[in-house]
């Protein structure tokens, strides 16, 4: 993804709400531009719009409605639902485009706009570029008038449809009876549907992070802050803890011993389980450059491959579709199971883990610990202006780090697609060397970022 994009990053448009790229005006122009771009043919065009629980969601939702209806699209409002529910309902309702208003795992003051095509997949770089071009041009002549202006309708029963969709990813005979599950919904989009789905499948459910107030989404809870979940698992002696993020497209697991289990381990588990059931296609899985070397070695031991892509679940999905894989994801907990969903789905991934726990009849700590991770260090360096990765001293420091790691590890340096951060990741069998390499690169970055 080019950093020269004006609006779109690695996961839609994102920014501080009511500032910069995330104002009501920008949202309205997104609606108008996307509406114009996706109007094909003479039928009544429709768009589905979901959101998480952020306070600014009301503002952005209404601005998008104004834009889409001005473009002549009928808008179907879903209210607070997970991102994968929007993708699913885009297809189910035969919409021309789907929109999720969310900044995922970010704090409440950020918000974002994620767009899906009629097939439920995130948009390509080319389509996003076309929408950006339209946003910066006068669209007046392309907007609708008279009886062609769109209508807005709120859709009922959305939660029930998604819950049933999620449950159907498991065999009808599968029951979660006997499992005590703590679910942390990050005070976000899944705060109603995830606990309900688990309860309907027979689990004893303990909820945290299910009392959104508009500003507590992801606040010391959810997949990026698992301490509260670990404490609750220990307190109620649960069999498993499940942490979703603000829009529920990622999941992190906590076992019965309060150990945190990331997306790499979950992908390893699903890959092994699906291979045994002859359900795995592509003879491996797809992950990003951030996934642990231990995952790659584990898959190799099982005669499976690991294909790596750029960071961002949309790039994982693109590679999966192009090359026939049905399992992919990210270390951060985006797990894409394309037999069921077109994007990361935290609840569906969690249900797959629970089904293995039940069928293997072993503790979660044994089920989910598939491999020994290679020591991996990740640090973020914030910057204000410029392009730090083009600085001569920084480039020399990176080259030196690669030479020091040589063939014993990996080094990944990248600019965040959603925040002004440089992410520095190194891994290798020698943890002391890995930390030293990361420290040196971060020091060089900090000197020019100050």
C-alpha cells in the first residue's frame, strides 16, 4: 500500500474523529463517491451500513447516509454489529456495497470507514484509488435528483441473522456444554451477539466488556488489553477466555492458566485440525510478514507451507483467493476462514477453537500451544513529519541489523497504515541479539523523530 494515499490506509479510512480525514464532511464525500463508483445498471442500488459503539459513529453514520442517498443509493442501517456481519449481510441482502464504521482496536476518539464490495470482500487498491479521485472532484452532476434520491431504512433482526450464521459454521451435533467461557467484547460491536451465540451453543458464559457507553470501547479490555480477561478467567476458574476487538474481526485466546494465545497459535491449530479432517485447501495457510518463525517451522513439520503477505488482512485474503487457500490471518488475531467468511471473524475463529477443545477433550493450554515461538521483539516509534525510513542513518542502521541477524532470524520494518508509527520487528533464536538489533534501529529512528 502506498503511503501517498490521501484518505485510505491498510484498512479503509481512519483518523481522529471530527478532525483531519474523519470529519462528517469527509464521510459524506465517501458516501457520494462510493455511491457513484458502485452505481452500475438501472436497478435500485443499495448499501448496508454497520458500526461499532463509538460515540462518533452517530455523526459518521448520518453523514454517510447523506452521501449515499444523494448518490441515489438506498441505505440499510444495521446498527452496532461486527465487521464480518456487515460483509455477510452485504451479500445476503444483495447490496452493491457494504460499509463498517469502526477504528477496530483503536481508542474511542478514533474512527474509520471500511468498505466492502458486493461480494463481501474489502475493496482493491484500484477501486479505493477511484473513490479517492471522485472524492476530490465536483460530483454535483453525477448525483441523483427527484425520485431517484435514495431512502434510508433500519434493518431489524440483524443480530439473530448473524448469530445463526456463526452457529452454522459448526456441526449441528456440536455442543459447548461443560465449558465455562469468559467472553470480552471490548465494549464494542459484538457486545450482544457473541455472548448470545456462545450461550445458544450450550456454554456457561461469563461476560466482560459488554457495557458500551460510547467512550469505553477497547479501554483496558479486548484483544489488545487481555489483563482483565486473564484475571476473570482465573477468578471464575473458566476453561477459556475469548477476547474480541472493537469491531470483532480479530480474536485472542486466554487459556485456563491465564496464558495469552495469539493468532499464530490459533492458525496453527486450525491448520492442523483441518488437515486431519481433510478440510484444508492450498496445502498450507497464508499469514503476514509479522507471523512468528515458529509458526513457519511448525507448518513445515506437518508438510504444510506458510505464504507471507504484506500486513493487513485484506492482503491475506487477496492471496488466499488467488491461490486457493482457505485458512489465513495475522498474529494480531485476524483469522480468515474463507469457507465461512470473506474477512476476519473473531467469533467464528473462536468457535473453531472451541470445537477442537471439545473434540480433543484436552485443556485449552494443551490444545492451543502448538509450537514454541521464536523470540520476537516488536517496538513502535511515533513520528510527526517526513518519511523516517528514507533517512540515511536509519537505512544504515536497518542494513546493519539485517547483517547481524544474517540467516538466524528475520527483520521487518514498516510504516503503520493507520497511525504515524514506524513498526520495528525482529525475531531469531538468539533473543539478546534480537533485542539489540531492535534497540539500535529504534534509537536511530528516535533521533530523527524527535
